[in-house]
């Protein structure tokens, strides 16, 4: 019995020592928290207090001017940073709304909606962003991603969009959107250049941003060349321009030309593309079929220089 009492007494002493150790740790953490609070207050009290006093109308004299000056500088810095980001990535954001769905000490879930444009491609991206604290850091995950794009010629982009929504890879989406937009702009610039250079031959039935350009000589009624320039995007984010030359020739005209020559036009054009590139290859087609009246008339006109 005495032995049992001694063991109990020893166990109680050990527990008391552990309690004292835990109490000392709690006090140390409390002091550390107070020190952090003092540091934060020291760094931010001045600016925050000035702003609050100004908003409440309690700061007189030069205080208002100082607060306004600092706030104006911060806004200008943010605007410059946004401008640099836009120039680097080509993405222009028009709006960003945030709605908190869940908020606790450990987890934060927000619904975000971002809209903007890349060149002339308008987009809207909606997704849920979850942030869970893990130790000293936190982990963010994206779910329920939905992408909406306002454009009529995005059938070649739809498969990629489906893959992005499944993988929830926002970075991949914006990077590929920039590449796709650049390729579409290349097509638009080439079509516009050729139409301006050969206005009586080149026409763009659906506008400069469409996929089709037609070549039609006024004296060869019914004989039309179609240039179909699409930009394909695969599910694994490969952006590939695809340019094809199609012909429309009346039956009577086909009887005057060997079928092999007409049938080989598309293959010959693909060879020109590999050697010269899109713009030079298209201009070579215009010249080869004698559809270059605009250039010939310009070159044969008398010079106006003295």
C-alpha cells in the first residue's frame, strides 16, 4: 500500500511538472503574439490612423494633403503595375468580382468571375478558389472552372476549352489564349495587307477576322480561288495555323485545262507555304494566275518625282 502511494505521488509530480512547462510555453506564445501585434501596429498605425482620421474629418491642416498624396501615389503605382502586366501578357481585364462562399479559421472558399479581352477575343472565366491552411503555409485549389468566349469562329478552340475546364489549368488557358490570339492577328494583318494592295482582286466576304479570303479577277467570271486560313488548337495546347487553297472553276473552263494542273494547285501552294511563308506564298499565287493588275497598273503609271 505504501509502495502504491509512492508511485501515485511520483506520477502526480511528473504531471505537475508537465503542466508548469505547458503554462510557461503558453506565456511565451502570448508574449510573442503581443510583440507581433505591437510591430504591426507600429508599422501600420500611422498610415491607417491618418486615413481613418481624414475619412472622419478629424485631421486638419496638411494632414489631408499628405494622406491624399500617399493614396494617390499608391493608386498610380498599382495602375503602372497593371499596365506593365497587360503589355507583357496581352490580357486586358475589365472586371473581377469575388463572393465568399465559406469562411472559417482554417478554410476560405470564394467564387470569382473575371472578364476581359485578348486583342479582339472577349472572355469570361468563373471558378471557385479554395484556400486551406496547412501548418505555416496554405494550399490553394481551383474547382468548377467555366470559360465563356464571345466569338463566332471558335469551333477549333472548343476542344481545348473542354480540356481546360476538366484540368482546371488557368495558366494554360491564358497562355494558349495569347498564342491563339497572336496567330489570328497575323491572319488578319495579312488579309488586310493583300486586300489593300490588290483591291480589285482580293475580297473578304466575312471581314478581315474571318477564315476565308477570295481571289476573283473581273475578266474571269466564275473562276474563284478561296484561301481558307484556320487556327487549330489541340487539347494539349498546340496552336497550329492551317492554310488551304481551294478552287472554283466552271465546267466549261475545266475542259480547256488539263485536270492534273488544276488538281495540283493545292499541293503546289503547300510547297510555296513551306518555302516562302503565308504572305509571300499568297502573293505568289496572285501573281502566278495573272491576278496582279493592281500592281502592274501602279508600276506602269508615270513617276511624279522630280
